[in-house]
C-alpha cells in the first residue's frame, strides 16, 4: 500500500486528492477519503494536492497514525 490517508482528512473532505488520482483509487464515506491499496500506483499526485497534509507514503506515515494503514485497506474489504 503505497499511500495512506490519515487523521487530518477527517471531516475536511476537500476532494482534490480524488480529482487528481489518475487511477481513480480514492473513495469516500461520510467522514473521510480512503486509498485502495490494490489500485494505487504510487504516483504521489494525491499527496501533492492534499490541502491538509493527510496523505502519506506508508514509509513516512507518522507513528501516531499507523492505524490508518489498516483503516484504509479495510474500507475496501467491506462488502
């Protein structure tokens, strides 16, 4: 999973990240956006355009937000 959307996105939902994603791997619920780990191509476009700095490479994800890696992946496992 190359990129993860974390806590700063909660209740902001600007949507720019979704608009610039070339593979349409970002989806949302009523609270925040999520990146599909199976479709993300690690292009970094979403992170560059996130107005709140909520998108991180899994290698740069702050320790206090490590749980968001699983949260993003689990969002796409729901049926």
